[in-house]
C-alpha cells in the first residue's frame, strides 16, 4: 500500500536524492513498515546512473528514511556487510547503494537516508495459506544457510532479540517516576497486563547456550518477497548473531497469527493461532536447513511464544514511553491507542501458543521443552 507525500516530505526526499545523483526520481510512500519511512523510488529513463552504477533506463529502487535508533554508523556497516555477502552468494536480496561520494547513507535536516536495490516480487500483508507458509519457511532456512559463513563482527547498538533486556526495560519503564500526567496515566493503564507479561516471560527465556548463527532478526511476513515459487528475505538492518530459534519464533508469531496483530476482528472463542500454518512453516524450514541440535529441537515448541511475549513487552513499553513504533492513523487516534491494542493481541496469541505447546512439540519431533 502507498500513501501521498506532504510538501515537506517531498522536499526532503529531493534533498536526499541529490546526494545520489538521482534528482527527479518519483517516490511513493510504502505503508507496511512499523519503523522506517520506506519509499518505492522510480528513476526516470535518461537519469544519470549516479551511485547505482546501472544503465540509463528507468529503474526502481528502495529509499528509506531511517528511524534514529536504527541509523547508527555501525548499523549501516552491518547492513552493507550483509548485503555484500548475499550478493556474492547469489541470494538475490537487496544491495546497498552508496552516495555519489561513497557514503553508506545520506543525511538531511531531520534524518538519515539509505538507498537499496529493489527486489522483484510481491509483498503479502499476511500469510493466507499453508503453501505460502511452507515457502516462507524454506526461504528462512536458505537465508540461514547462506549467512552461516559470513565473517563479520556485528557492531550495531540496537538490541535486537534481547528478550531479557526488553523485559528489564519494560520493568524499568513501569517503575520509573512519571515526568507528566499522561505518562502516569499510561503506566496505570498498562501495568496490570505488563506485570502478567513479565511473569510469563520469566519462564519463557530461550537458553543462552543455544547454537548461534547469523539471523535475520525480523522475518515478519512483510519482509518476504514472493516471486515464481520462491520467497526472499528483505529489510536486513536487524541481522546479527543469535539462535536461529528467534527467527523461527518470530516467523511463527507473524505468519501464523490469524488475528494479524489485532487488525482482523475475531470473535470470542475464535482461534487466532493457526497450528496448520505453523506445521507448514516448520516443514518448509526443516526441508532446507541443516539439522537442529538437540537443544534447538527441545525448545522449538516454545520459541514462537517467547518472541510473541517479547514483542508484547516492547509494545507495552512503547505505550508508556510513546516514542518508537509507527501507528495506523486511520484506525487509532494515536500511537498509545494502537500499542495498547497490539499488547492485547499479542497476549492472546501467546496464550493460544502456550495451549498448543504439546502439538508443537510433536511437530518438532523432539517433545516439549517444558517436559525436559
């Protein structure tokens, strides 16, 4: 989906494009992302090749106005290393494009901008069936396999799937003195659910001694591009070294959520977690991945719930602090209203995952971690 640009937005985009030698490009705002401002850029035929190093014909690129918390030089260097490795391995993901003077990004008055190649295919707002979940699972395994030999030290200050850290920061937000009445009211409103989340998380942290590899960090459904019977992962600025269970868990959370983070109304008693899509996802993943270690297999049934609770904690913290996630202004009056809605949707999803843990253990073929 796309949105119209304001005059100030258009002027700032033009300023960024001058750094790339791409003046006159036509940008359309893409609305799927929760963090960055992302635009589909169409450069006119006959435009200078600029930093893209490509020919003179019209071409499509992805321009992103980066969120301040994901625009550190270290994050950009990590992104460049990941995209170079994927290109060298023929993966087909996005490739970072430098400015005319060789910089990894362009800085304007209000934000930092990143330009990448466009990955052909279609982005789905949600997984519709088991076939798509199976393709996505295979794509995630392929990504892990391709990235397994990347020799790069990740330095981004962004915590990624630091589940214990997110729990600690939520607890600190709850306990900190409120600087204004609005924040005090927010703490009072979300505290009962937030305390439940923290109690649930205490028993859900993934073990620290799980095998580690390079993970995507955010394999939600809108970070998949589907084309000709294959899926490719995009949006690579959350990559780092972690257990691959955080990616599998986040995929389960995103792809198997029938309620779509509360976006689709569901009646009381109607399920929001799809076990059949989870089964297809795992089937696709295991068909293309290296074998799971015993500890990975033991914890696979619980990784989806762990990451769902982690995201709920992040939404609850942002409900208090009101500074991070984008919100749907067509459905909610402000960020806090949308974040509270997300907290409740994630809590319900996590509860259904907990109820399905036995079935998930049978899918994993290794039983439940809770039984070990």
